[in-house]
C-alpha cells in the first residue's frame, strides 16, 4: 500500500474528527450557553416584543426541540430549549426561545447532553456551580467603622434574591406600579428593600417574581407578601420613588437598554447571588444624594459619544434604576477587587471603600456631572480618562478575560466595545447607558484607583526604605489586613488630591513619625490618619496649595467616611453584603 492512499485515509479520518467536534444547532441536539441570554415564550426577538420571561445565565444547558430560521441565509436562528434535568425550566413552559447568532460565539453544541468536568477531570452530571463566590468579610469593615467614629470625635474636638427580575415594564406600566409602591415595598420582588434571609427557596422566589411581572402587566398594583422571615436582620425600609414627567427621563433610557439583546442589558438585569454591597444601601445612596439640578446631565442621542445636556435634575430612584446601579456595582466590585489589591480576600473591604467613595462623589448616579466636567459614578475628568486608557485599560481587559466568572468576561466585552472618550465634546461616554454605563464608568473608577495604589506602593509604602522602621509592624504577615486598610484609605484620599498630591503630605507624616521613633500599629493607625489630615492641609503639594484646595483635600476622606456612616445609619446596619 503506497503512502498516498494512507495519507488520504489519515486526512479523511482527521477531517471526520474535526467535523464531529464542531456541531451546528440541530433538533434533538444539546446546547450549553456561554453568555447571558433572554428566555422568550416565542421566536420573536424584536425590542418591542413583550415575550421575555427570564435571563438565562452562562452554564445553562438543554436540549434543542425546535429551530426557526430568522433570515433567508439561515444564519440567524431561534432555538427552543428544554433545560436539562437538574436545572430549573423557567416558569413551567415546555421550552424557551433564545436567539442564535453564529457570529457571536456564546453557545456550544453537542450531539449528546453536555456534562461539566471537575477540576480533577472527572465528569459530573450535576449543574455547574454559580460563578459568584462568598465574600470574605474580615476585620477591615469594623476598622473602617472605628476610624469613622474617630473622625467624628476628632472633628468635634478640633472644630439575592438570586434571580434577575426578567423583562422591564413600559413607562406607563412603571407609572402604574409606582402608584402602588407602598404596598409592594415589603414583598420579595422588591429585592433592594428586603431583609436578607440565610436561606431562600430560589424556585419559589423566581415564580413570585414572574407573578409580580404578570400582575404589573395586568395593571395590578400589588401582590401578596410572602411569609415573614423569622431569622432576618432588620433594615430600614425606603419606598422607591414615583417618577414624573420631569424626573422620569432615566426610565426611558433604561427601557431602551432593557429592549436590547446585549451583554450589558443581560448583566445589569442579573442580581449577584451574594452582593458585596447590600442593594438597600445603594438605593439609600441614590435617594439621599442632594445636589443642584445642574449637577445632572442627560444624553438623548442615539450614540453615547456626544456632549451631554446639563440641568435636568436628579432622576427618580425607581426600582429599575436602583436595581441596575446595584447590580452593576456588585458585578464590577467582585470582578475588579482583586485587580485593585492583588488579593481576593480583600474584596469585601475594597467594595465598602469604593462604595463609600462613589456615594460621596456622585451618590452612584450614572448621570452625575460637576462644574469641572467630571462625570458618572466615579466623576471622571479628561485627565483621569487619559490615565486609564494609557496605563490600565489593556491590563484590565486581560484581568477580566482571564476570570472564570462569566460576569467578568461579559464586563470585558462591554468595556472593549465602549472605551471611554476623554474629549469634553464626547462627555456622554462617561454617563450614557448607550456607552456601556454604569458598568464602564465603575470599572474605570477601580482602574484609576489602581494607578494611585501602584504609585504609592512604588514611591512610598514599599519603595522608600527610609520609612521601613515606621512601617515595620504593618508589614508583618499577621497585620496584612491592617496594612491593606491603611493603604486603601490613603489611596481613596488620592482620588481627590491626585497621586502626587497625597504622596507629599504622606511622606511628611512618615518622616515626622520616624523622627519621633513611632511605629504604625493597629492601635494607633487612626492617629496616623489624623496626622496625615493635618499635613494635607498644612503641607500640601503645590497643585493643592490654594486655600480652596487645602480645605477640600484635607477633609475629603472625612467626608467620604461620614457619607458611608450616614447611609449605614439610615439603612440600619453595615452595608457589607
């Protein structure tokens, strides 16, 4: 037998294996979703179609029972899926319809039911575990509270619900719902206002959410409240606000967002199983942020890269708006915490700090703007945007793409498609949902903080050997969390003063402590912060030397912590989820 027939046989065999490995969708085949998908009751996928009943998460698997061609080229299909055994079929329908676009590689097809591998390579038939992880709540939250209390004393002396709520009501339906909001605020469907039970019947909760949506569509103003939880923490209840023609502009923007088949739409509608920050705290932050009407802007253009229109006033804090901001922050905080600190165990304390910072800067309002041109949740200026685009953007994408969490991978796609524009003529890229916000602005806020962290690490905390005696106890392994707490607080200060603006008074404070032969410890850390506050005012960087800047920068951290404390006091306890 010659080598040519043999080679031909090998090539044919190889081709057969390759074709077998790649499966196109076919009836009675199986699919595993690798992104977020809307589940619909029919094969109609237009923005105006009111047939969405759920958001299917990455990892959902099922059997394809029907296929409908949506174009003459057969390259866009509607697939009707029966969710596999062990995973919940949404709301009792025979199958749910999802849209398949072969240009977007978010589905994997197999001839037999797909199974996941464990980390040891053993196949298991159980559903994939959720990508959300338990936050590790350490002592840092308590330390933050102690420092907050210290500042208040010093100033006086010195003077999941697991399931997303699928489908968005129209503007008129939202108005009808708001009329009955007081009756709704204590139900399981108003997730941001509910106490958090230790265990939840997910199926029951999802069905209750669906019933809630159906009742809204029928014009019913309330649903029956579930049984009272006997083992829940008590939280202060705040009703969602009623939108009017003057302050309901954000509802229209959210309706457009909810009508999209996009990663952004699916992500902001999906509530993390265990949020790092309680949704009720984010609602309180939005509702209690009182600034003049000129401090809010609106972007009515079809694209998110135009200049904004200022002076529209604060948007009403509806359930939709609060949920979108809460979901966005908690997804970003979980995905970006380790990027900021290098240690996932600090995710909870990092989330608290970043929440406090944004609550002070913008109330977490997506469309907050300032007279200096800063915009969005993190109040981004042209210089800050330039910094992130130049020094952090590529690293952030790499970090998000390498995550095993599908939400983080979705954020990477959203970010890649919506790189923020630094020009003031394109200021809508900082605030518009059409430009990927609030997700993009929040990611940029974490990334910009990373620049400050790296600068201070290299220049002061780790790079300046002259301060090692002052920092010796902080650098011991048992004090790792205490040192991280200190670094986070100082970096937060740098958000206002600038990296170099906080470095100058920081090194002055460290030199003073070295001269006095003092060592920073967990017990005197608050005193170090107090001394730093004095030096921020009395020995500022030249860029912060005006009286106005001295006053603003010296009290900045104090104001952030006071704002966080006020939100927690109003909400009845710690904002840590």
